C-alpha cells in the first residue's frame, strides 16, 4: 500500500512541476532558516557546559551604589574566595582570576616579542574547578609555585614550534620570566572567556586583603547537593563581618549607617552556565551574548517555519478544485476517506523530505556567510551529530504532517456525486470556515513580516544614532599605537618624532581612551569632608598635557593642563557630572581629596583647574558617570590625530619610526572609531541577521499570498468572464481581485503595529541614550508590506483579468 501511495505521489508531483517547485522551495527555505537559527541558538546555549562540574560552579558578583554611582561588577574583593572556603563547609573549592590585559611575550633568548591579548593570573585551584584538559604537565602542581605559567596548545605552537615547552621559560614585557609547567588544550570557543596564558596568582603584584576593592573574578565550586539559593543568603553575613569592619575603619560608618545613607553593597551568585547570556555586569572577562536575542531568533525560526507550512496549505488548497474529480473517482471506485487522507499525507511528507534535502544544501551554501555575519564558527558537520540527525529525520515527517493535514482532510471530504457533476467550486464556496482560515493564515504571515520590518528599521536607526551622535569628543582619524611602554624612556621621544610627520596634527600618551574598558571607580571627597555622604565615586584617568586637545574635548570652565604651570601635577580636571555630584557651583579652585590606599589615613589633595564638557566614555546604554583627569605619566598607548586621508602612506612611516626606536617589538595599532564601533558590533550583527530573515520571511509569505491569489482567481473564473462580457475593464477587474487580498494585509498591519511598538520599546530600554521611534517608521513598514503584496497579487490578478471570457465561461 505504501509503495502505491509513493508511486501516485511521485506521479502527481511530476505532473504539476510548477506547483511542486514552489511548495518544495518554500518549505526548503523555511527549514533552512530554522536549521541555521537552531545551530546559532544551540551554540549560544552550550556556553561553559563543557565543564564537568558546570552545575556546581558559580561566580560572585558585586553590586554597589555609592557616591552617586550605581556599579554592577563581575568582580569581587580578593579575600572573598579564601574566606568562603575557610568559613563555609558548603564550598568545595574556589578560584580567582585577575585579568591583566595585553602583554608582550617571547621565548627566553629570542629578540622578538609577540603581542598576547589576554594574560590572566589564576589560583592553583583553577584546574580543580574548571575542566581544562592537559596535554603535558601536572594540573595539580602547575600553578602551585611562583614564576610558573600554563599555556594553551596554540600558544605552545606560536612560541615553541616543535619543541617541548615543559620546563622552558617565557619572558613577559621583557622583565618577568616564567617557567612553563603545563600545556592545556585550547579553551573551547563556547566559553564565556578564553585565554592562552594562566600565570600563577603568587606573582600577581597586588595589595592583598582589600575588602573594599573589587578587582578579582571569584568562582566557587559548591559541594554536591548544596542549594545555591540557600547558600547565597550567607553573603549578608560576609558583608557584615568583613566589609563592615573595613568600612568602619576607613570611613567611620558601619554597614547599617552606610545603607541608611542611600548606599548599597550586595554580593550574589550567578551560575556559570548563565554568564554568557544572562550577565550584564561590567568588567566581564569577555563580551557576553544576550538571552533576549535567543528568544527573538527562536520566535523568528518558528514563525518562518510556520509561514512555510501555511504556504503549503494555501497552495495545496488552491489546487484542490483541480483534484476534486480525482477524489470523486477514487471514492466511486471504493476508496475510503482514510485511504485518501493517507495518500495526501504521503504526498505532503514526500515534498517535505525533498524540501529537507534542498534545505541542507541551502544551509551548506549559506553557512559561511552566516558565520561571518554572526561571528560564529558553526559547521555543517554538527548537523550529523546524533541529536541533530534525529531532528533532520523527524522534522520532514512532522512538517509534512503539519503542512499537509488541512489539505488532506479538506480534499478527502469532497462528495463524489457533487464533484463529478462539476460542483467542486460550489462546495468550496460554501465552506466559509476554510476561507476564513486561509485568510487568517495570510494575516498571520504578513503580521509577522511587518513586525520584522519594523524591528529591523528600529535597530538600524538606533545603531545609526549611536554612530552619528555627538559624543563630546572627536573620534575620527585617531590612530592609537599600543604597548608604547616597550619603548621605555623613549616613549616621549617617539611621540615627538611622530608629531613631526606631515599629516599628524596632535598626539598624546595615555592608557585611557574614551571607549568602554575594565576600569574601576574610586571615591573622592571634598577637602576636609571625609564623609561617605559627600563621596563621589568616579573614574580617575592619568593623562598628559595634550590629551584634551588631541581628542577634541571641550573645556567649559577653567583651563586645560599646561606646561606653563608647574603645579598642574596637583591639579585635576573634572567632567560636568562630577561637578554636579560634588555640588560645586563655582568649582575652579576648589580642592578634592583622593584616598591613596585602603587604610583610610593617606590622602592626596588636588585643585580643580578646569571642567571638561561631558563626553561618552562608556556604552550609550549607560548614563555618563563622574570622571577626573590627572596629569601623570602613562605610556600604555600613544594616540595621534591624523589630518590626511592617505592612511596607506602615513602608517608605514609611523611603523618605520617604531621599528627604529623599538627593534624586536611588535607594531600594533587601531583606530579609535573602530574601537567605538566594536562596542555595538553585536547590535550590528543582530540588525543584519534580522534584516536577512525579515526579507526571507516576506518572500516566503509572498509565496503563500501567491497561492491564495491563484486559489481566489480560480474560484472566480466564471465571474470574471461574465464581468468582461458585460464590459468590465482589465484595471477594474485587477482592482476587484486585489482588494480581497490587500484588505488582509491592512488587517495584518493593524495587528502587527502595536506588537512591534511594544517589542522595540522594550529593546530600546537597554540604552540610556536612545531614539524616539517616529510614526513614519510604522507607516513605511506598512507601505512596504502593501507594495510587496500588491506586486505579488497583481501577477495573478492581471493574468485572470486577461483571460479569454469564452474560456472562462466554459470552466463550469
């Protein structure tokens, strides 16, 4: 019986090639989009799950409200890990990370350094908490002694080629020598942080025991069976017993008084597997994803697949009258309804199987481009994994049954006597429920399409706003050269050499640039008022005399740092936010104190010499915080403003100067504008992906509309013939036929607009600086949907209107 069903199904599919192609192609596109998005979602959800103890690992976050600043840190005080292990038996182990950023690294005896992007200091307990398999060395002892480092397999190839790294030494920043005691496998890409170098925490040059400083990423491993929610309540005692005494010793207030002043100090745990998608703390080890986009893309995948299934229903129903006599003949010859349903379901599943094969081909072709857009490294081979393979085998059956169920039950219900007398169209016309369902499905298709169009337009307008808004400084044509400290005492001379080159109009030495980075806030107080209520938590940057001018910032009160004033080393320039929080009406000449260490006894006093206009140095998701600029030597980076457009000629000249003054040191540079754009690269990727799937959804929806237009035109063939005989013009007929479809699109727009308005306003809440979505965005999205629908409909409408009325009147 199954063989008979397949033979008849293949025969029918070959007979109606155009219908088969449209149906298979529509389903294939829907399935391909679903597979691509599923690959993306599964990869995002897999982060950190490679750790065998992932379900028991938690990171300690710290939320602080103090000095006019709301700080949400992914870091915590350095004594926290050891203290939790000592005081609470529920903690099996802990590990701390201290991210020290980019260093220059070379093998001992080699003249040339390599730039390594992330050097992380870690406790020797690292490999007991995290699953990082070793290729060589003993993970239990690898970081237990001073001057030791564990490197990745990739780092071993870079620095040691075919040599055995164990026991060899590496030189960091030309000064610090570390022995390689372990080589681990490269950290998986689906990790919330990645590094090639773990240096023993015993060599971290840090003032230990500071409960009021937050600089370490602390992870704890709970013992099996421990309730994390119950354990988290212990942090209240930790704050009272350890944070409180230091706060009392330094500021003279206990934690109760601290909170009564409107301040807050809270520690809490985030599961390791939630960090990548659900953590929005600052000072993360690496940029995170966003769970909202998982929900959005998951919904898009389902919608596109449903739209493709709806197309199948509409197209199959549109062809129903052509197969009515076949149903009648089969029933007269003794076929039962169940057999007819099975026949049509086999045809549907067979087309879904063909569609899945085509979808896999489309995924293979599209995956490289998708990886580029999404910044992923997904592979088609992952689809061959047992769990994916099961989905690939079952999905065509499920989709075929879902898409073919309605046409199968609809076609098999025809009465043989009526259809054999040519009454199929009358039967169809009487079934208003089916007509309403098909219309509702088209409304659903275009409502989803309009939501995607509006969403895409809003995302791109927000990104454009971010890229074009005035930031308070000039980020254009600012070239930054990194690791200038490798020049030693020649850093200032290098800066002066570059300033002599044609096309260079300004330069500054500073490690602080107005782009988000892992910088902590520290409190400052008005002179003589060491009171927590008067504290201002602020960024504190060390810069040189040329910093403000080079970056195009605006001094609105007082003056900039000047070489004509020898006492500027004790001066400070505040931004407008800091002045506002301090409450200074006339800030110039006022003096503020900086706490010099954690004892609460050593202070340094600065005189306010100027106020700089607020500029954005964090993401536009956050309001501008308080900032102070200090005059001091900092040779982390050199930034130069360029006036020339001929970058290709100027950069080699700068590199030549570098190599002359820093032989053996890598020349690394970036543009400030690129760093700024990188902050919002995730949104740019999301916008591009959303635009791509919006276009696909609209195209797939148009196939469904095309099917419904064919169905309606086929139903009204005789009516069209009569109207033409009575003198109706082609434009009037096209208008008549088109209106039935366009009113469905209008209904879809009415439904979709408030949903899109709510969804995009929710998304924009993440930005402190955001656009107001203008009314014309919704109008334009509607116009685009109507235009696309009309173009799709007009093909069938014009074709039906141009039909010879003699042939039309012979159809029934």
